C-alpha cells in the first residue's frame, strides 16, 4: 500500500532514477545549453530558460561566476577544449560589460540577454559578483599559466597597471575600495554587510594578491593583502554568534521585517564557494559546527518532507522565514536544490579534512534527496515543495545544475 501511495503522489517514481554520474552528464549539458542560448550575447549565461512565471531569462553576475567556476573545475579535470572555449568567450563578455555604463558600475547584479545593463528597479549594488568573478578567473589564470599562456593572462585577465584595463584587476580594485560599503545580499532582499559577500571579497583579495605577486605587481599585492586582513577581522569580530554559530547579515540598511532569526544557508554557501582558498573558518571550528547544526535542526523541523522521508538527506532551504515560493514573494518558501546540495558538499569537504569515512553514508543521502525530488529525466528547478516534494519555481535553474556538478567534483565522484 505504501508503494502505491508514493506512486500516486510522485508519478515519476515509476521511472528509473538517474545515477549520480548520469545526472552529472545531464547537468553539464544543461549548463552548456544555458550558456549558449542562440539569442543571448555570447559568453553570457541565462539563470534559467524560464521566461515567465518567473522570468529568469537574464544574466546575473553572481550566478554566471559560479557557473563558470564549475566549468573551470571541470576543465581542470578533463582538459576539454570545448569547455575552455566557453570560458574564453565568457572572459570576453565580462570584459565588455565591465565597461558598460550601468546604475551601480561593477556592482551591477543583472544584465539583459543582449548584453546591456538592466535598467528597472532592483537591489543595487550587489558586491559579491565582482569578487566571485575575480576568484573564478584567478583559478582560470593559474591554469593558463601552467600551460605557458602568460601573454594571454597579462593581456586579458591581469595586467598590473592603473587605471585597470584587465578583468581581474578591475574586479580586485573595485572590491578593495568598496568592501566597506553596504550592498544587497545574494538573495537580493536585504542591504547591509553580509557574511557571504565579505568572505567572497576576503578570498578574492587574498588570492588576487598571490596572483599579483606572481605577475610582478607587488604594490597591488600589499594593498590587497591589507584589505583582505581587514575584512577577515570584521568577519571574526561581528559575525560569530553563541546561539547559532554564524550570522548572515549585520548593519542592515534595508531589510525584510519578518526575517529575524539570523540563520540562513548563505554562510554555508560562502564556505563552499570560497573553498579551498579561505582559511578564516575551518570546517572543524566550533562556530561552523554550531551553525551547521542549527541549520540542519531548523530545516528538519520546518519542511515536512524531511519527516516524511527520513531515510533521505536533509532538505535545506534559504531561511525559515522565506516567503518566496518560486512564483510569489508573499507565500511560503521551500527547500532549494542548490541549498540541499551545499550540505552534501560541506560533508565531502569535512570528510576530506577529518578523514572520517562515516560521513560517506550522510553524503550519499544528500545526493539521494536531490535525485528523489528531480523529475527522473535530470531536470532540476529552483525549489521543491516543502510538503509534496514536487519541483517548482524556475525550471532547469543553472545554479541548481552547476551546484550538482560542483558537489560531485568536490566529492570526487566522477
């Protein structure tokens, strides 16, 4: 009887669930498709093919930087020439839009598919974008340097002159001079100082300083190191919390009146997205352990699918007060694929640090949770309903698929 009820609630359960490796291939192809839409400016990536209810047919600097990070990681593993070409096209696109006149300069978060800046009302600036873009390009630059392509790196990626005329240099200069300014968070809802943004800025400047020294820009390296230390000091001083471990935002200038727990998946994403470079917060730190424990406890309680399917991993959303359901902003939030994958990725990185093989089963359950709520054809939307488990929100969200790719690579499952 239980099997019949499950099949009625989830008709797709009758179909074979893809393996993790099969899903990786599907996610890779989806990321490539969303990065090469025929009507989109070459090098830009649509957040989702969805053009209405919701309309995500735009390029967000943050999302694209994370997408390209997954492709850079994949290129490092495989040396795939087609993937390298995609990344090089992205570099050209970013160089182009860095010079566009927009409302918030390099802090502009969102662009139209023709490459122009979005001119409607929006949460501006979003200063995690330049830092994440720089960090991805720094890794790519290092790969190119090992291939003997220093001329390209100096011409396109990092040229140590001022005013900056290369992509990484521009982003690092912007980050170094603007990190103390309040900006909107990665959910584009609150303006203030955010753990996610600050950790990304710290790591970008730290790694940027190393690249600057390697490319004989010593003065800039000293400057970036100084600002990275200052950001690190702020993170350690202002964002640790005895109750929940790590706070998401401080010094709010614009906020959601109903978001008051201070607990959000964003710090977990920050830890993952800045791995393996950031050294401020070890996965074994008391504050990190308390934060992860608080996040799991909260999610286990508020999403009924965690209780309904306890043999699967923990479904994680953005934050408990979330009112965005993928279509409306005055509803009730759900678990997200990328958040649920982030917990699995965290466990993989923790396992590698601690050599704790007992985490293997926990990791496997997180992947099973994600695959369980997909549609058996490899499609992954933005969210899955907290009660029914069915997908909703923007379909084939690029971030969901690149999060799956990144988790698989971090877990060494290819």
